[in-house]
């Protein structure tokens, strides 16, 4: 059993991605912390938004044993229920034989459950079959105890994150140190939003800095400047997410204003920290919107030499299943992926109008931008930027 002092030092992460090549220069270890103050409609890591423990439910693996419902102390799980349904059921014969049902369907007042009940009442025993419905989860009542996950023996319920400590995480980082040295890589702290766990983020970055491991902070920039200033001395490179430069659009699609975010990135630039702008391209938000690309270029120019690169991040739908397993709605469910060729005009526009050679999907390869580890960098950081 862990001591109370150890428990106080624990925090939540969703993943540690080793041999990452899209989260900064070279081969990197990326730590994904849990919790984010934004609620981006297209979020690719929805399990990282809430700061609380959560679980995934994979219905295909569920055997309807009910162990999860029995284990739940908050009565937040309805157990599997047996119900009857009509084998090889077709709507047309039932509609044609019952005029009143047809009328209801035409005026939109007849639901699929009523069709099933009506068909079942007219079906013979041979035409009926039993079905066991999956357990139902009331996530609003969930107290995040994870007892349902512990009770599931078939992998249908799995934790969306895990508790760990700085020592444990940094131990994994050090295991790949030889790859950082040969590729110009290092450690990246991501999320969620790492600034929501400033003590953890600062501790990890400081350890890597002291060991002369290249450090990158992947952030939305939504935090008090005092928080950022206390972390910045240990950061070689900031991967700064730009969702939208238009405050109205930013509020609409992320739930928060971008005013503090843009103010903070200007201060980071004045502090002398190198920045890569990461620009997500999403259906209905800024695809295709040449003015958005031009706006990114003009904004980057105002940050001076601090901006060492621009990364175009096209939307992908890999998270659709995650939303489903978390029991959440996804605004962009079913939207197609945006591929490299779809944003080629965007990339060319940025390249022609600035000194950057923009990437699509993140920086891949060795550390080419000159943001390698410099011990003197520590002395140049200022909290009054």
C-alpha cells in the first residue's frame, strides 16, 4: 500500500508515447497529461479533456455478465436486460396491415420501439428471439472510483488514464536517452493542457533540462502568465496551438476566448523562447479558408525571430471511436480525414509569404531549426516579458 505522501505526488496521464516523431524535432518521448480548459469540437484526444479518471466501454467485448453494475457503488450502471425481438423483422408488412401505424409513421409520431412492440405482438413464438442488451452507463452519476473497470474480466471496460509519479514518468524518458542524442530529439510535455498541472510539468521539464535533454512544451497557452513564466526557463521549444485568430470563432469552437492565449504567446516570444505554431485545419472551421492562412502568416511575423516553424495539422477522424467508447457526442462524427494534398495550397501560401518551410502533420526528422539544447537559454528567460 502506498504511503499518503506518495499518493499526494500522483497525477493522471493518458499516455506516454515513445519514439514520437510528430511532437517536436527528432525522436521524442511525449507525455500526455490529463485535463484541458478548452473543449475543442474536433478534439483528437477527448479522453484528455476531463481532469478526472474516466473509462472506455467497448460494447463488442461486453459479455453482458453484469459484474460492472454489481460493483458500482453509485448505482450509475443499469445492468444488462433480456428483451425479445422479432427475427428477420421487416417494417413493410406491419405497416401495410395496420393503417393506424402507417398514419403515425407519416406524421412522425411513431417510434422504432413502438414498431418493435407492435410486430412482437403479432409474431409467433418461432419468429421471436431473445437478446441481452448491454449495460447502460450514467456518467453524470459516476464517482470515478473505477470499481467497474476492476470488476470487468473481459476488457470491455478499460481506464482512459492512469495514475503515476514524476519519478516513474521520468524513468521512462531516460530509457530512450540514446535515441534523443542520435536524432536531436528529447522530451515533449503535452495533453490535454500541461499548464493545468503546472507543478508536474515544471518538475519534468526541470529534470530534463538539468540532464541536457531537449524539452518541448505542447500548449494551448491558456493559463496565467505567472504559471507560464515559472515553467518557461526549462523549455527549449514551445509547440503553440493556434485554433483560430478570430475570437468569435474561437469561442464558438473551443468554448473560450483567445485573448489571453494570444497575449501569452506574445510574451513567450519576447522572452526569447523558440516557438513552432501548430495550426489545425478542420471542416467548417477554417477549411478551406485562405484568409486564415494569411492571418497565420501575418501573426507569425509579429512574433519576430521567435517563430522557427509552422506546422499544419489536418483534421483526422481517428477519435470517432474514442468518443463512442466515452459515451460522448462528437460534432464531427463521420467527417472525412483531411489529407496532405488537401492542404497543399495552404502550405504553399505560408511558404511563399514567410521565411518558414511549413510541415504537414508536425515536425519529422532531426533538429533542423537550431532549437537544440543551450544551457545559456536558462539565463535569458524573463518572467516580466
